[in-house]
């Protein structure tokens, strides 16, 4: 047998490895897997890997990327947990802090500098539009000391993984005041180039077995939840919540945005110097003999900071809406991230015959709900029930928080995930309509076909599929293709006729098709003009970097319309 030593923290995420060992899944593939628990975390595991005390480590993304940036000999070989880590912000049980906004200028406890608790405190500051100087730090070494530090008032707050803190919330020993997710998958797998070279065939088998073990963990949900509850002192309800949020899907693929977003956060936190020569190209963080670098939506210029989330929070703060209860109407100037705002939502409601739903139990699905401005308007204005599905975890979480503050959680259910995956777990023939605004453009041809198939399955007989999106008007130049692919994350764009063919071949009847090109051409130009006219005011609110990045994006979209490369289309189709 080929012996492989693996290090990881003794936490619920790593039960998949234990299941693989218990079920002899590794040994069946001639792998003698030795699991080594390391309570001290990522830094200690990196040291063990560098000193040849282990062969693989399952560690926090940010710690691994920071280490490799410092000319380390280790390399990334895959992604282990696709979902982000949920960090909870805690204060003393008797504190007067009631929201994250209350912590600006306060002292955060951290386990050590360059730790996850340090980095995520800096990410928190960035996402809320604070300067890095708006938070101070005390080093408290470990989780026990951090809990004591807030109650003994050495620090004002600290951050740690939510479900590790939950038992202490239940016992009223610390107080939660908010949550934030990592803008990247939380656990990657790393090794050394020497070990990859020696054992590449065994590593191929290891990933196959690990995927089998993860599938067993997911498929046997009752058993897995009980296991997590018993082993980590969580209630069944809490273990269920954790199970439903975590996405353990081992793969040899690593997204480019995982590396880029983490590097940006490390630089923002001054853990890595800006413009450091030590920072490599994303591909250089991987051993490409085993791992593959892929592009995802977070590579899109509008999302890789993320500009929209930061801009929203800046606007709320400036207008006195950063905390407390609000109305959905308060958010309308800031959360309608599509063309023509609520005007086109009113039109959709009319076309879908949803104008009088005050006593209705009908549900609709929004694909790509972003910050859920559309969903909140539909729920608040028309009393509709909306299932808001959003791929990006940070946007979905922020959207849910806003929905709660608007007291619309009884009308809107937020789901974080890829529609193609999430939809498989939803009951067929159950939804009045599926709607989408400027989201389908992110799906390639095969994905669009699958999206339409799943939509047809989910919609009730005589229900509707309704969307607005880009279409290709003329053959694209290389430059236009680059803008679409890299700045808009659009790798495939159908023509006017192709759109209609795609829909009808999946057994939808097209009710109406509208060409929105001229309206969208005018809108995007007016948006850019207004943005530039208010340059100084916007820089004062958001800072120069966010302004420049948004201006670049708006200019790119204008150029695509002005060059007649793209147009806008609205299609209403019926399930027959």
C-alpha cells in the first residue's frame, strides 16, 4: 500500500476523511491513509508539511496562499470545501454593541497576526467601507482567551467560526452581533512538489476516494447530522444548519478568483505588501500536474472586490441606514442592480399576471438574485413569495441580512448556490414563474440548456419563464470577446434567433419577445454620464479605487452597445 499522511484540524469539516477511513474506501484503492489532527491550525500544519512530518494538509485558504506568496516550497493541489467559512462576530454578554457598525474604531481580539481572525477582521473593515485604521488589535493566542478577553473588556469583539461559537451563545457566555463569510472557498488541499512527483498516481486515486466519501456524507444526511451533533456538541438543529450550509466537494480544480480575492485581502490587511514582487500569477500557486486553474464569476470585475456590496454598505452608512429596522423602499435607490430599476419589475408583474397576490400562496424563483433588491421589491410591493437563488455567498448573506432588517423573511427565502445544483432539490411543478434579470449571460450553452430543463420541471403547468438579458448582434472582435469573458463573465452569447430556438426546443411556448437594445444603449450611456458627473461625491463616499473600477465596468458595457456587439432581449415563455 501507498502510505499518505494527511493533516487537518479536528473539526466537523474533516469528518469526510474519517468516513473514508472507517469505510475502508482508501484501503480499497491501495492507499494507507494516516490522519493527523492538528489543533493549532493552519500555521502548524504548514510547518509539518515543510519539515516532512506530513504529505498533505487540509488548511485555510488564506493561510496557504499567504505562505506560497512568501516563496514557500508548498503548492496547492485541490479544493476541499467549496463553500465559504461563516465567521461570527462576538462581544461580551453585557456589551452595548448591537450591530457590526457599532464596532468601527474598536479593538478586535485576534489569535495572532496573519491568522484567520486577524485577516477576516480586515475583510470586515473593507466590506463595510472602513479604513484599516478604524480597527485595532489585541493578540489573545487562542479561542478560550478570546472569549475571556471580551468579557474582561480587554477587547471589544472577536471573530471565529460560527458553529464553534454556537454552544457558548446558547450558554449566554458571549453575544453574537453579526456574521460575515469568507469571499473564497474555506479549505484547500496542499502538498509539496516533491511528493506530487513521487505519488501523482496515488493522488489521482485519493481524490476519487475523497469524492466518494463526500458523496456518502451528503447522501446519508441523517447519519451525518447526528454524527456532527454528537461529536461537536451541537444541537440537532444547529448541526442541520451547518450541514445545509457547507459544501464539501473535493476537486482538483481551483478557481482563479480564489487566489486573486485572497491575495487582495492579504494586501488590504498589510499581511502582504502591495505590489509585492513575491506575489505570483495565480497559476504559479498550483502544481498543474495534479491541479487545474479555472475561471468563475468572482473573476468578473464587478464582483471580485466586491464593488456592489461595498458600495451598498457605503451608501447605507452615508444615508443613516446602516443598522436597525428599515423599509424595503429605503433601499430602492441602492439595491436595484439592473436596468431601469423598479419600472421593469412592475412590467414583469403585469406580464406574469401577478398584480393581485395579497392572499396567494404562489411562489416564484429569481435566478441570480444578487443583493435581492428585485426580490424585496416584489415581496414588499406585491406581497409575492420569492425564492431568491444567488451563487455568490457574500452577496447572498448580505441580501439575507437586508431582508431580515426589512421584516420580509416570511416572504423571501434565500438560497446560496448554483441554480443548476440547487434546483435539483426543489419540488417539480411547484412554482408560478421563474424570473431573471441579466443573469443567463453567465451560463454557457450546455448550462443554459440544463437551466431551461430544470426550469421547465419546476414551473407549474401554464406557468411562466421570464427573463431579460444580452444577446449577440454581430460577430465579436477579439477585444469585445475579451471584455465579455473577463469583465462580464460571459463566455457564450446567443443571437436573437438562437435564444428563441433554445427556449422552444425545451417545450416552452414563446408568448412575447421584445428588443430592448436601444433602451439599454441609452440607459448605459446615461448611467455612465451621471456617474462621471458625480465623480467627486462618489469618490468621497466610496474611495478612488471603487470609483475607478465601477467607471471602467460602465465604460466597457457602453462600448459593447455603441459598437453594436450586443443588444438586449426580453422573453416571456409559457410551460406547455
